C-alpha cells in the first residue's frame, strides 16, 4: 500500500479491512494504462464493511504483488 493510499484511507476513516473487503467482493470497473510509466492499473469498485461504496486503484508490481495506489469513498 502506498503512502498516498494510507493517507486517503485515514482521511475517509477506512480500515485495511474495508479496503480488502472492497477488493475481494468488488468488480473491476476499468483497466487504464499509465501515461508516464506505461504500467497497467485497475479501478475496482466495491463496498466497505459498512456497505459504503468505495473505489480502489491498484497495479501489479514487477514481483507480481498487488500495490494499492489509492482508495476513496464515493
């Protein structure tokens, strides 16, 4: 998880469990190619543990680990 994602989580009063739930039960809304790096990133729409709508932007690292770029409540 990036520093930016942690800050956004704190700003929206989200826990890592909210983000995990949103990813695991959500769906991929869009695949985007980063203009600068050329990496693919994915926009996932889901819900928090309290059923609030959220979106998570993720990418795969070179070691194929999931990197959470940002997260926000809709």
